[in-house]
């Protein structure tokens, strides 16, 4: 899906989820968006009452389960808030929603949808990404933090980068565009794999971005490609912690990792899991309540011999 074409005649009907929340609930708003985006074909946030309130709208192909939505809202402390779920009439709602999304500048990156007809600002690296069924249009704070940390490494291009949990492939595309290097992108969601391939072709980066399906680091091709000089993983705090040993094994000595998808309050736990494996934090970016971390694995020590007992 990544394109803004109207649904086919036999496609599932579009359903809209809508909720309005106070600005003071920003942490819950951002967590809600993070949870909804992987399944939504479009996700929008509208400012209301001069910034005192925000309306969240998500479009789905087919009717989402009410009990799952309620469970999600309950987990975020939002179960008592008024929300709506309704079927929409047959119109190209995806294209209309995408057309409302403005272009976005993140450092040297200029991110825009296929509806953008203007020129790319001078000196910017363009990435065309439409809102779709895979996570990552550059508008979420976690993606922004990752893009900023990737750009901070502009002078030290990695020879072998990995985007784990690639979603739309925006971070893999950013690395390929910035450095002109071959990038491996992996996701456990077949829709994300498909969308990343489409986006790589659309951006003229197909020769540089190889995409595969993998549960974590388990794919044979991924294992053969290791060790990586840079691993970018914008997922969630718990998987980051659980996969920390795998990351350390697949990261080259002296290599770096960019981790996001975690709240600032979860930094300590994520850092502890990786520090226990020898990685150290070099930098971090905070946007809203979200954090992105830049870690580094120590370089291999040379000339050190084990002493015999």
C-alpha cells in the first residue's frame, strides 16, 4: 500500500477511528499514535482549541476490533475518553489524508508525499514517503530522533548498515541517500517488506536497499551479512531490551547502534541492558516524551594476550 491510489472495488471498506484529547495527555497521545500507525493506512493529528486539545484520526482497511481498541485505550489510561469508530463512504480517503500532510524537514532530509509538486529545497536530501500500512513517515518523534542521529554520523559512513524493523524503510532510505552505501533492511511484517521495496524503487534507491523478512536477527541472509558497522532499530523498549544480546553479537567492534521507540522514562532500562554487554551511550535525542539513543561497541583490543595460569 504506500501509494495513494483509491481502494479497488473488492477492497475492504475504510473505517475511521477518532478521539480528541487534552494537550496535557501528550505522552498518551504519542503512545497511541505509535500503537495505531502499524495497522493504519493513514494517521493524522489536528490541533484544536488553540493547542489545548488534539484530535487523532486513523483510517483502517476493514473494521478494527472494538475490544482491541478499548484494550489499547485502557492500557494508556484513556478508556473513559469519548471516541468514535465508523465506516466511511466510498471515497479516496487515503489520498485526501495524504494531501493534508505537509512536507517535513529534518536536518538535511526533506520528507514529502507523492502529492508534493514543489521543488526540493537546495542542499536537502529528498525522501518520498506516503502514509501507509507500514510504520514510519518521518512525522513521529522516534523517527525524527533516528534521522537526526543518522545525520550526526554523516562524516563517518558505515560500510555495512542494517535497519532492523524497517517499517516503510525511511531510515534505510535515509542511510542510502546520505552515504550512497548498500543498506540491509529487515522487518517481521510482510507488508513492511513490500512497502519498503516499493519506496526504495520510488526513490531510485532500489540498487542500494536490500529488503528481507526476518524475526529479529534470525534470517539466514542477515546473519551472513553480519557484522554490521551501524544497526538502526526503531521499535519498542521491550524488544530492544530482549534483543540486546543479539545486537551486540551482530554489531562489529567499534560499530554503532541507534535505538528508538522508547520513552524517556524507559531510557535507563534500555541503556542498562546494553551497557551490561559493553556498549556505551555517545548521544541521545529527545522529542516530546520520546528518546533516541546512539550507542557504540568498544573496538577490539590489539596485542593483548591471555596469560597462562
